[in-house]
C-alpha cells in the first residue's frame, strides 16, 4: 500500500522510474516530471505530471500498453 504522505524524494524517484521504464520501450515524454503545485496541499498526494507528447509518441505508448495488457 502506498505511503499516505510520500516525501518529495519519493515522488521524484517515482517519476524517474517511469522515465526509465518508458525509455526501455523507446518512449520519451519530454514533459514528464513532478507536478510542483501538488505539494501545496495535503490531498491529493504529490502528482507525477506526464505532460505533453506528439502523436507519434502517443501512438507508441498506446502500442506498448496494448502489448503489455493482461489478456
């Protein structure tokens, strides 16, 4: 179960882990990072911002997710 109050380092580590996993699949989300305004309140917990990507990247991401989806 996730910790209810993750530390800033936890959120950055999570974002970097996602960036690395996407890179292994040949996907780069240039705007991926931590949503800094989400640190202002107590709920929701800090968010990972996936950001924007071009259509080719969105298609590649959808392709990878479809292949990885349980059948």
